C-alpha cells in the first residue's frame, strides 16, 4: 500500500516543479520591468526643461530636482513606465507612494513631463497627464509660486480629478466628474488608496480645500 502512494507524491512533485518552472520566467520578467528609480537631472533632461518647465525666475535650482522613472497601470490594466520630476528631498517617498498605487493597480492614464505639452498646464490637463514639477504662479493669482514650482506638488488624472473654482473647471472635460459621490476609475476620493498614500506621508490634498477644490492635486 505504501509504494503506490509514494509514487503518487513523487509524480505530484514533478508536476508541481514543472508548473513552477513554466510560471517563473514570466513572473521574473514582469518584476524586471517594474521601475521605481531616481537620479539627478541628466544634461539631456536639463536641455529639455530649460526655458520650459524650469525658467527664470525660478524658486528652485536644477540641482535640487530629481528625475524619477515610475511604473504604473493604465485604465486598461496595462503597465507603462512614466517619468516625473520632483524636489530631491521628496523623491524617495514619492517613489514609495507610486509603488503603493502600482501594487493596488490604481489606474493612471499618462505620466509624461509637462514639457511634452510645452510646459502648458492646460494642455497637459486636457491630455489627462499626471505630472509634478513646473515653475508657475499660483493658479488664478498674480503673486507667489505654486508648490509645483518647487517640485512639491503632484497632479493625478486631471480629467477624473478636475480643479474647480466657482464656475471654472480645469480641464473643461472634467465637468463630467463634478459629482464626487459617484466613484469611477481613476478618481481620487477621501480614504482611498491614492489619498491614503499621500496623506499618510504628510501631503495635503486639494480636494479638502475650502475656497476651491483641486481634486488632482497633492502638495507638501
Ligand atoms: Zn496641482
């Protein structure tokens, strides 16, 4: 009676290892494709952002900025590696935040430097691009720099999370997402994975401001 059972286990073991071997290469490749890295701005990146997202007068020096590569899932569940520039002092935690969003499969449509849209926030928002660093005045104000100018603000999925002040909605197509109780893919709501990833690290959410709502915006 013992022998047949032993043979059975032996066979099961072979089947198990064969299955594990068949699965391993794919899993290993997927892990290799994930990138969460930071580096100083390369000459090529500096050339790209100078007189675009970085311009004089700037409240920050180029050497205080970090260039990040970040893997994220899009709305179809496909992974991509995007790029983002933030203040070097928050680079590590921003990578941690996006690792949390990646693990939770929080969908992000695009993650390109705003320079790909001529450093024009309206164009970047209209393309539903998620981005961070850009020297610009406070939205709707004549004085003072926005936290984006320091690389200390990040906008996520502007279409699903528009900026709302009075009758102004940016991007304009974000009007479809003004009802914040109707939760849809890519929207940020209080207590969700995106909100928690930022707020637990001391970032403020524009969706909780009183005078206006900036649902796409987190700042430190
Ligand atoms: Zn913003």
